[in-house]
């Protein structure tokens, strides 16, 4: 478990500072053309070195990392991103955190529960591949019968426990998901991105707190401040009835929705994975309550 408290901070300045600190300490001097030098007492770059590379004063950068009241310009943020060798995703995340830090604190607002439109539920019922609707914080909101067969007993959990990270952080998940650890790391990075877009959201605060309490693995990954905006990937599943499945997945944003996405799992036509999917579909006796209808609370 990380020594630092794991939570969703209600101060975006703190999140901005922590994101910069984790990236600075992860970058080696030689990665940016600097000599390591003898007897370095800190991991990664020193604050002074990063400030020099980005063309800002050491004092200004130090105040940014400390979460003090600074309002960096777009030019300063881009310079820091270049100095830290940020990816496009990391650069967008940095700008998002800075924008939140520049925004005056707002009164807490009401957040309605995420719901799946009836038209999307009807669409799910027509889809022949396993498909789910996932909320902004990776809660599974709805699924079609084949996805229910793929997810198994997970679909019978209470709504508050139907979360992709909760599923993969379960002690027995390694048996059904051979690449579980890598998938969890990717999902934590995706969650971090969503949390930055809506800091202080009650569901995010609740979820991160619960996962950190019950999983040292999650706590360590959350403290890394990794971010990702993944829209497609690959999943390998060992199903107890049909064997191993290697599936591609794609995420499609829902119309007029800022958070939930429709995720469809497919297999290459004519291959063994497609045959196993067909076998799993044939084992479905009849569409149950998970057939794209609102699951039980």
C-alpha cells in the first residue's frame, strides 16, 4: 500500500501538483539529455532541472507542485509537457487539471444517477455480439444476454458493486482473465482521466475510496497518476463452459451523453474465438433479466 492517502482530492491544485511530481520523479536525467551526476538524492529529475528545461523559474514550478495558488498559462503547460516527454493523453490531462485549478470553487451540485435510455436498451437486445453499457466511472449499467453469459455471476451483484475494476480486482479474477493485471492498470488510468473531468463527483469519491480500502494493488496504481483515454483494446477470457476467448472491444459514445459508452466485443470471423462465441450463444436458454433491461438495484 502506498504511504500517501488514496482519495479523490476536492482541490484540483493538489491533483495538478501530484501529477507533475509523479511524472518528474519518473523521468531520468539521461532521458532528457542531462548528465546523471554523482550522489543524486532524489528519484528522477530535480525540480530545478525540470524548471530549467521548461523555461520557468524554480520557485514558480515548486509552487505548482505544492498545490499553491498559481495559474499557469497554456504556454507554460505546453513547455512542461514537452520537458516531461508527455504523450498527447498526458498533455490533455495536464491542461484539464490546470483549467480546473483556475476555476473558482463551485457549490456542490446534484448528480443524477446514470441511466441507459430505452432506445439504447432496445439496441442492445438486437446485438449479436457481447455488448455492455459502461458509465463514466466504469460502472456496468446494462448488457445483452451474451454479455451476461460472458460476465457470469458478476451480473447478479447489487448495482453498486457492478464495476469493471471491482470485477477484475476480485481475488479469483486471475483464473478467468489471464492478462488481468495489465487490464486493471489500463482501467485505473481510464478512471483517473474521468475523475479529472469531474472532480469531486460523489460516485468517484465513493468508488476510489472503496477500491483503495480493499485493494493494495489499486492503491498503488492510483498513486501513479497514470492517465488513458482508451477507446479500443483486446480482452482474453477463460470461460468455464467454452474455454478461452480472445476478443476485440471497441467503445462507442452514446448520443447526448457525456459519460456512458457502449462497448462491443467481437471476434475475427471464421476463427476459433468466433466459434466459441457462437457456442456460448447457443447455451443461452432464454433472455433473462440481464437482456438489456435495467438490472436489479
